C-alpha cells in the first residue's frame, strides 16, 4: 500500500475519522471494528487504532468487549432521552449567558448559516450547519468550559440527529424553529428565546426516539 499523509495520523485524528463513519451510518450499531483492517486502511500501526477505540468508548461511540474486540455502540431511546435532557439544561444555561452579549457580527454569522442551510440537501451539511447555528449563539457567552461540554454532547447527539434528518420534512420544521429562535435572541427577548429553544430541542428528541423505534421495527 502506498504511504500517504494518513500514515502519520494521531490516535485523536483517527478517532475523529472513525467517529464520522459511525455518525453517518457507514458502520451500523453492532458492527465489529477490525483493528488490523483499520490499521491497514489508514497506513498506521495497531497502537493508534487501539487508542482511538479507547477514545471512542469514552465518548460512547464504541463498546470494547474483553476477548471479543470493539463494536459500534448501540443506539437506544434511553440514551436519546438523556442527551435531550442534557441539551435542554446546558443549552438554556448557555443561551441565558449569551443573549446580552449577542451582537451584530454574531447575528450576521447566524443568518449566513441559515441561508446556507436552506440550500443544503445532504444530511452531512445539515449536521454541520445545525450545530454551527447553535454554537454561534452560545459562544457569545464566553463560557469556554460550558462550550466544551456542549461540543461533547453534540458529538454524541449527532448520531441520533442524523436519523431525524433522514426525514427531510423535519428539516423544514427545524429551519423554521431556528429562524424564530434567532429573532427572539436578536430582540433580546430572553423568555421567548429560552421557550423556543427548549421546544426545539425537545421536539427533535421526540423525533429521534420515534426514528429509533421505526428503525427497529423495520
């Protein structure tokens, strides 16, 4: 195999590559991750692959079974519900801290994301733009530790949200909710912004759980 820049992948970079395959459904829940095949594909030794598996297990994407190997973690309605609850609590905290500092540059960035999202047709683009929209609001809070925690929760939630975005009709609903949230934030209507954000997160959580049940039924 011809060596490329992939040969020097760190375990963190490799974990990011593998996480994306899990999130986009390339590797379905329960899939066994073959250490030797992954090492060969990315032109690296087994050590970075093992370290990547450990990182992915810590973030909930992979389950390591002693004497059996690493498997893509299951997706459950219980976890979807827990992630939704965590999003509500922490995103409302971030929003409450950010709304007074949200300025014209932040608004311009948020509206640019919404315009780009209206033209997007791929789940990958919706995934990127969805968190980008929320991030540009919350980062106005200046709370770096809170943002770091939210990034972690979003990486876990992404697997579930992609199930939601397979229902294209829901993307239109989500985009409309984003516009309403942004208008409330720009108006500094704290009560409306928090109410709309909470409803937005909870409605996505409900669709996530329904999508999981539907996937299991089929």
